[in-house]
C-alpha cells in the first residue's frame, strides 16, 4: 500500500497537574532541584497523575483517502491531530508523513484584528504554510470565495463575525497540501457557507489530496469520508468503512446520545440571551429513548434558559439521516411565543415528529434557537442527540409486506385512492387479444 | 513553503514525528524553509507597533532622545561624568541608540511566545521564528533613531570616517546578541512566568553594568575584566569608535563577537530542547 501517513504505536502522555497550573515557577524548580538528591532511588514522577491521551495508536493512510476521526470528547481526537500536524510530539511511537501537511485546527489562526483583510490574508496564508507567490496568485480567488471584496482593505476588527469567519476559512480552504488535517472547523458560519466549504473540501479530495477530518457531525463525516477511525480512550476502537463504523459508534453506547445536558451554566452552549441546558429524545409517556418504533411519534425536547428579557426566540430542530441528508428543519410556530418577547426563565419546548414520517435508520438532531429580526443565532448545537427509527415490519408501516432495502428520507403512510372500473369479461378479453 | 515532499518524490525523506531527543544537533533547515513567515511576522510586528498610537513612529525618536536628556542632565551636568572628549549628550546618545534597540528587542522577544500562544497551540512552524521576528521588528526603530544620531553628529560637527562602514557589522553582532538572549528568555518565559517580571529589572541593571551612559574608564581597574566579558561593552565601544572616527579596540570587539556567538548557539540549543513542550504548557 502506498501509505502517505504511517503511524506506529503513537502514544501521548499528559501530566494532569499541568492542566491546573500550566506553567511552573522558578521557585518550584529550585525547590525540586534542591530536593532531587533526596529523591534518588525513588520515582519522582510517580506521584504526578498522568493521562494517556493517545495509547498505542497505529494506522496507515493511503494517498488520496479522506478519513474521518470520530469519538467522544476526550477520546484523543484533537491530540492525534496535534501530533499529526507537528504541534506536539508523541511521548512514544513514530509517525511518518510522506508529504506536505497543512493543518486547520481553528479558523482564523494568525488573524490579527488590527490588520486589514488583505494583510491578514497574507499573514494567515504564510502561517498555514503557503509562500508569498502562492498567496498572491490565489488572492483574488480567496477574497471572492469569502465574498468580502469591498472590505478587503478594512481592519478585520470592523468585520462582522460572519465576514471574519468567511475570510479566515477561505484562506485555509485554498491551502493545497498533500495532507490536510481538519478539526471541526465546519461548525462555524452560516449554513450556505458551510455547504460551500464542504464542496471546496470535496474538491480537495477530487485532486487526490489526503484529508483527515475530525468531526462530531456524522452527516458531515458520512458525506466526506471513505473511511472512519473511531477513537475511544486514546485507542483505535474501530477502523473501517464509514457506514460500518458510524453504525457501530451509534449503536455501541459509545455514541448513544439520546440525552445531552449541560449542568454547568457557563459551559452550556449559547450566548447572553439564551443558553441550551438539555436536549433529549422522548416518547409519549415521557421516557428518554434512543430508538422509536416507526409508527409512534417521537418528541425532541429542549430545555433552555432565557437570560435577557425582550428577545423573540424561535427554537428549531434540524434532523439529518445517516447519509447526511437533511430530512427536515422545523421551527416552533406556537402563536403564543412566535412574536412575543420572552421573559427570562427556563423553557421546555418539545417538537413532536409524528409516527410514520421518518424513514428507518439513525437520525442526527441539531438543536438551535434563533431570532430572525434581526438575525441572530443564540445557540446551534450539532448532533446534540441521536435516535434510531425502527421499522418492525409488522406490515402496517409504509413498508407493507416488503422486507428488502427501502431507500428514502421519509417513509410516510399516505392515503391512497383506488378506483375500480369493472371490466366486461368478453370485451376485456377481446381487447387484450386484439 | 518550497519543498513538496510528494510520495515517491525522488529521494525525499519523510517527515518523521517522534519523541524529542534532548540536545540533538541544531536543525536550521526548518527555519530556513519558513523564512517567508519570518518576513510576514516581522512586518506584522512593525505594523502593529505603532498602529493606534497617537505619536506613531515618533516614539522611536522620543525614547532615546528623552533618555539622553535625562542622563545628560543628571550624569553629564550634575554628576559631571566625563565623556572621553565628546559632548556628553552625543556620547550618551551613541550608547543609547544601540542599547535601546537591544533592550526593546530582548523584552519584545521574551514575551513574544506567550503572546503568540494561539499560534503555538494551533499550527506548526519552527517556533524560533516568533522571537526572531520580534527582534527584527526592532530594526525599524533603530534605523529611525540612527538617522537622528547622524543628525546629532552633523550638529556637533563631527565628520564621518571610513569607520562608518563597520556599523552594519556591529549591528549584526548586536542583533545576534539580542536574538540569543531574547530567544533564550522567550523559551524560559513559557515555562517560568517569573521571567516576565524579573527581566525588565535585569535589563535595567545590565544597562548600568555596561558603558552606555558612562565611559569605560570610569570603572575601577579591578572590575575591567568583568566589563570586557560583557559583550555589550565591545559593541557599544565599537559604535562609538566607528562614528567618532576613533581607533577600534579589535581584541575587545572580537571577544564580544565570540561571546555573542556562544550565547546565540547556546540559546538555540536550549530553545530546541524547550520547544517541543511549548504546545503542552503554554
């Protein structure tokens, strides 16, 4: 195999104390040095709690393959990307890269608010590893892609956040390394621009570039990747074709996410206006479920805090299937709240998806709350919960008596009308025979 | 980047990522490949230095001029420090211009990594470029104040001699020294934030331990050896000799250059050793 990335027994250890106090002081260093003679014969490091963020990870990636990396938070995805992009070294093991690496761990790395769009484009391009001639050649294309032509000589601190992100991503999207390492950067910007970026990345794939792509978004993973590495506790738990690994992940309990909650208000997704506190998938009886009979309605319940009075808020859900196709987007049109500024407090809004509506398979739910005049997204949490729709083939779903593979995003039981025109026996025969 | 290590590219070795081995040989190839980034970061530092300041680049003149006035008043007039045959203000300014470059470059470089933590944790490039850019950005200020220095020479009617041709060489040694000290401190600063507080004080002391605002002859004979070991002494004495058209103290200059080279080399090695941990601790 013509591997462009070869990872062998890669392990990375972090000292946990390092997180609490990221840097030492000279005093500690002196104290440690002074005590060192006394510590001879004892293992001085034994008392420091450590964590193996990566534990014996090995894989080969052939040139041109687009590989998704999935796993829960803390599974080691970001650490792996940091090792592959040479930001940090492994504690053990070895990686060989047979090509130029471009890494995109954050949108806007190197952007400085005081510099103009033009200056930032060159600076960020250079930081990502492009040379001046290359940036100059692609400059017009980058600016046009970001749709910021008019403001390119304005300091980016005057940009709207959307413009800022578009320009930042556009610079990165025009990077042409042999190996592209991307971390969840698509979770920014508006949906139309995300779509454009996804297309741009698929372009990258078309040019035979190798891409490693970390995401929590199963739709994005299944749309982009050919192969998926599932990490769990720093090790490779599964490595294989997309559909296989994703369904293992979703079904394994590693990824079961019928309910998500944020107990720490400061860590909850949202802004000063509203924060998402929990989302769960429920049945009519109120139980949290991760699978629903296709014939039964399923409730998507979001609990959120409104912190500032006066905002008209429209909760909404986006539901994607395993293939990354958006099955639907639904807004809360409840007339009581649709035009009413909301007083602060805790709200629970539930969307009821009727039975016999969605097709079989795993559904990935994005929960959001927006204000549309003026446009503001208060929170938008991708793949916040996942549930499976199960068709039991009892014969009373849209499947009828058919037991084979049934494509389609929705599987509604729809009214049919049939008209029978009784045939005259002899006339019919004659007609057929004629 | 000009290298393109495509698979199968004839004879191109792969990029190998392994646990670091301390005190390995210096890798100067990587910084060279990223020289354009050095250029862009230097330009950024220059552009940001005076953006949003009211006086702008005038600060490059004001700082050494103000220092010169203060020292002229207190050391020249009040304390009556001798100035080896030239007017004290000119004497002091000749020392202050290189010194201010050095002290600004060292303090800028030593904080440069910390203020670039967002880059260090998000993208790879040879880290040494960050303090190097901070040092090079100081050259703009140096040039501006050097022009003022030339004007001052004209004002005092001192003719320029061939010695001026040595200024680039002296500046080169000064830049290397600032780079060495600044890079070393920058690396230590990531691990020990004490540096941030201690360094301005140490730099201040260093100035008074160098013949910046007083002549070398003022120091007692038994401390002359210490003064000679301080590379700033050789460099500043060199600047004075070059611009006042006097004889060079070549052994002193050679010693300064040698010590500077040793410091820069040690700093690069120490930095390479510290570098790999930056992303984890910054």
